């Protein structure tokens, strides 16, 4: 399906759109050779010539070199029609001439009245001749070949006819059989036509076994329209209304299609072939199970007649002001229990989880039909504080670029809707009324530009992939489909950080749309696996999907992460490379060298951004990183000064200022690992205590990358230690104890390496206290350190009450398995709170809500365990220690960690009141208010609801009756 960028009309074939475009552009390329009049369409020129300049000789070519036969209009030749490609209708045509094929002309069915009368006269003469001939030889024993059938169609070679294969009537005879046994006028099909059957007949076997009365065309796609519109231009009137053609009784496109009253399998319905499955290979939801292909009414926001979304109230167990919550669909809230992270409540699994993708797509489609949808975004933009860097990061978008983006987005969106509303199991859908495809309306250009600026700002924690720090959508959309996908994903990333319902709907709809199109692009062209633009799209989708707050997008992003990393590896981007430091000479072309450096530098930045994403996802999902340190041999990205150079002259000047004059320098001196190290080289220096020589050149991004191998080592060691029991029995003493002690010593060594890393980072942070990247690195450091002193999967199992009998004795026993060192765990949790709250609300990483969740659940587990009256409590005395306010160098924190002096507390940011760590309700309330103070996102809102449910579940049992009750309120949601 393609769409006109001027009026939004939809067309099933590209040729039809190209024929429609001149009606807007006033371009008339077809000129009459007799009177020099111009026409926008070829058929109009032919009609003009036949009316005013009719040729005397029927074989005399018309303007443009197209011959006519008996007044019939030529159409695409047989070879071009079978290949479904354009044809210039010459004899031979250009395509057949290039491919050295035999060109056989064809003509439209419609003929002039004179030709029709001649055909009828010939048929009458043939009929009389055949009648007399058969009567005179009625008693003969010799069988003569039968004469052609006495029909008007027999007078014209059917090879020149445009055969309509999409109609249900039987195929017309193509070639008369000359066999002596064909006395009954049996016809044989021309093998050239037989090999190219209609796609509708191949892909829809059910169509040949079910009548329209039994089931009205189970295939929702309008593929049959292609064959219907394959007729020549003479069969299409001037300026047809293609929207009317889309409304077929056999192909209704109704939104109310999610009822499941049809059985999954019927005796008279043929199962789909493997060829059909390739059409929806990008739809992972439909491929999981038979249930996945059926949407109930709860998974569609447009199931009613007016397709309006009703608003319901969903109970919230915490005191959450309604003005801080964005209304959410209930199907999305129900799917939060199946998240792959933040599993503190009883989970549900994919087999019973409702589908949400169709909701996001329909929400985007519905909002595009209403005027004033983007007014709230414009009001939000008026309240945003712009700075010079933000204004300079995006080139203004031209009207032509926006029109092109609109047409591309329209195509991608309807492809996604077609897959989710139909798919391979479309015979199970029940259609009630036809519906036209709506025309998508994107936000104004200034809002799209703001989303692109938001993308540049929010991904500053990673290596910048935007050369010169400036996004030019006008230039990017001139490239292939992958570049268009990249722009849309950038817009989705920027919209995800805007706390409005419209921005959230736009972001979720674009993510799902781009997911399907990205997988489709890679599947159709396997060479795109090594394309840097496609891999940038994969990186953005992984980030957006993993932190989207939507169960299915989170699962798909986590599952496809391994595929994208394999694509990088197989493309050779992990391998070592020549020196990234250029060497200039008198014959050096600075422009070419700068372009070559940009290409290699962009690949290296892409690789190490994937390394950062791999580390983040592994940390918050409690899994091992998928990348090993030994294979990361690509050079680390160069200085930002080189990357931000706008031209070759600036780049050469930056190279000379950083590395000095490299002219006439031995290239071998520039290839040493000390100048262009890889992450593998950097980690070796950390192990050998040689990082001091690099301390002056270490960047925050390089320090963050060093956490990847440290986290990987820590994960494997803690996994081994979790296999040993808490209390070793006498039968298990011996070798098991020695192995456990060995791993505990290795754990201490990793903690020592983490302490070295912290010293390097804190020195940089003190000299640059406003560096957001350093704050992010410190948050990740404290979260990794928490994994060394706690067992977070065991904490979540306790929160879900798995294998928990509710007794205080069992609670104290589980506390020992969850938290190994209480003081250190409390300290790291407080630092996570402090660092996240010190960041600007709109400059926090996407996962900040998940970081608050992990720190909260650890403190909550400790406070719940302390409700046991027999719990071994340390005599805490002294002044209160606000663990979320003081720095690690504060004397009060040091005294608490080493001597146990002081009482740890939390401090509310709003009013300065304190929250006790001995009361689980206050801990949860503190976390919820912290999430409220940040920018609302689907992830943070989901974490809030999970913490509310956690407090409700434990308070209902009476175990936490001594704790402060958590206030309750309600929040709006969409059904």
C-alpha cells in the first residue's frame, strides 16, 4: 500500500501512484506529435489522437511509437505482465530487448465498434462453415482436427489479452488443442500463463474451498486489488477514486474484527502453506501460538461502533495525585504482570498475557483522525526551556521532507495494522462492516524537530552517533528505507521522554511500526545485516523496546538483542583495526581521509554503544552479559572534538591539537595500543594496575565501558556462590568448603577492582561535578555493588511469597539469603537515590525508574525482616544518617559503615520529612513519591503500580500490621 503525499489517497501499486501524482504537480509529459498539445496521462493522449488525428493505416504507430491493431489499445507485453513490471508497450519493448526475450504484444479487451462487428461477422461465417462441414462428414471414420470454437473471442489470439486472474470465473482458453482426441473441444492452458498464477490463488487456498456465503473472504489483505487494477489504462477513467475501490464486500477492512467466535481450524479450510508464513515473518506475536493470532475486544481500543475509548478508574494503593499520572490502557496495565523485570508480584506468562501491540497502533491511528490532537504537545513546548545547544542540534525540516516522511510513515503504519489485524490466521476473524483506511496526520514540523532535539539530549549517556552533533532529517530521508526508519525511531525516542498522552501514543505506535518494518527490511535483503544505518535502527529499537514499559516490546527487544549483536560480530565490527590516528603528508587528501575516519569512527561508536546497552539490560534483568571482553578488540571511539568537526579543515586542526603534528611520523608509532586502545586492552591495564598512565586521558564513556567486564565477572561468581547452601552439613564438608572459600576470595578481588574503578571515577567527578555521564556511571556502580552484597532474584522471590509459609522464623531465614551485608546494602541504596535525584528531571537515563525499584525492594526486604520481634537487631543509636542526602566521604556515613554509629533514614525531597527504614510502608511510600517527582513514563508508572500492589499484598496478610499503612487513591486509566 502506497500513499500520495499531497492528498493522502492510497494505491495498491506504485504505477498507479505515479500516474496520480501529475494531477497535483501539473506536469504533462505526454505531447501529441500532430498538434503539440500536452497531457498528464498516456491514455488521455491516445484518446485525443484517436479522436482528432486518427491514422488512416491501422498499423501506423500512434504518438510515442505505440502501434494499434484493429483499433485496440496496446497494454504491457506478456513478459512484462508476468513479471509485473513497467512496459513501454513498444514492439519489442525496452525490457525484452535488454534481456533478449521474445516480446509478444498484448491488447486490451475493449475494441472499437468496427472491430467488434468484424469479429461477429467472422464468427457467423465460421459457424455456418463448421455446421455444413460437420454435416457432410457425419458418417466418416476419420477424425479431423476440430475447428476453433465459434465465439467472438476465438477470433483474437488470447495471448494478446489481459487475462484477469483475480476474478472468480474460470480461466478462458489460451490455446486450442490440436490433438486428434479432442473431439469435445477440450482446451489446454498455455504453460507460460500457467506458471504465473495469481498470487491470490496461491496464497489463499481457502478461497477455492469456501463460498462467499459461508465466509466472506477470510483474507483481509487487498492483494486481489492488484490483479483487478492490472488492466490497461483505457479501463480506468480519468481521475478515479481509489478509496471507493478499496471498499469491496469480499475484503472489508473493519476495525471490529477481534471476536473469537470462529474456530481455529475447520474441515473445509485449507491450512496455510509455508509461502504464506513469509508474508508475516516479522510478526513475532502471531508466530508464538494459535492464541496469539486472535485479539479479544479487551486488546482493541476500537471495538465499538464509534471506536471511542472509555475511561475507567483503576484502584491505586498509593497516594498518587491524578495530575501526575498519564491515563493508561487497562490492557497495558494488565500486561505489566508479565514484565521480564520488576517481578515483585505474582507473574503471568505470555500464554495468558493480553496483546498490546494492536492497541498502540490503533491509538496512533485514532488520534490522527481528530483535529487538535497535538495541541497539548504545542502547549508543552511553550513551557520547555530552550538552550543554544538544543536549538543547534537539529536542522529545520522542510515541508517537502515532512510530506515524504508522512507518506513513508503511512505505508509503514498500514503494513503493521495489516499484519496485526489479519496475518496468516485471517480466516478466524469475523468482519462486520467495511471501513476505509484512515490517513495519518503527524505532528507539526516544530514538534517533530523538538522530538529530534530530545533524542540528541536524552542519549548523551552514550557515544554520539550524530556526526558534528547535528541531525539533518532533510538529508537522511533522501537515502534508503533504513534511513527513514532511523528518523522515525529518533522521533519515537524523543517522544518517549515527553510526559503527555499524545507523545506516549506517538512513541508506542512508531516503535511497533518500525519494529515490523525493520525486521522486514533485514529479512528481504540479508545484506542489510551489515549496514550501519540498519544497525543503528536496531540499537534504537533495542533501547526503546527494553524500556518501553510494554511487555511485548520488552520481550522482543531482549530476544532480538542477541541477533543484533551477532550481526555486528559477523560484520567484522568487533575485530581490531589499523590506527585511528591519521598520518598526513604532502600528497594526502584531507577530505577523503576525514570521510574514511568518519566511517570507521561511526562503526566503533556503534559497537561500544551496543556494549553499554548489553551491560544495562543484563544488570536490570539479572542475566550475564552476552558479549565477552576478549572479543571486543575494536578501537575505542576517539575524542569528541574530532567527532564534532563539521568539515575536513576543522578535523585536521583538531587532530593536530590533540595528537600534535603527525606529518612525516612513522606510522608504526601511531598504531601502538596505548594511543588507540580497545576495551580488551583497557581492561588488561585495570587488571595489571596500569591505568594510572591513562588516567589523564580516560573519558566518562571509557570508564563506563570498564564496568561491563567487572559486572560479567561478578555475575558468574555470585551465581556459583548461590549454588552452595547457607549452612554446610558435615557430609558436605571438605572439597565443597574449599571451593566456596575460593569463590569468596574471588568475590573480594572483584570488589577490590570495583573500588579502584570508583577512585578513578570520583576523581573525574570532583573536577567535573555537573557531568551527567559520571553520575550515571556512579549509579551503575552502586547497583553492581549491590549485587555483591545481596541476592536480588531471591529478594523478588520473597516479595512474591514463593516458598514462604508466613512465619517469622522463615522470614529471618530468608533475610540471610537475601542480604549478606546489611550496612553496605543500605549505603549503596541511599547513594542510588541521591544520585538519581540530583540529575535534572529531563536528563535522567531511561532506566532510572528500574534503579529506584531495585534500591527500594532491598530496603523493603530489610524492613520487613525487622518486624520479627526475635530478629537480631543491632543497637542503633546516635544521630540520624540521611543515606540519600550525604556523600560517601561524609563522616557520618563512614562512622555508620565501620562502627555502626547512627540510625539510617530516608528524607522526602518535597517537605524534608524523614522515613524510617523499620517501617515497610514508609519505604514504599518514599519510593512512590520519588517516582512521582520525576518525568512520567510508562516504565516509571508501571513500577509505581507494582510497588503499590506489593504493599497491598503484604498488608493483607497481617504480617506487616505493625508497619505504617500505605495511603491509597485512584488513578485514571483507559479501557
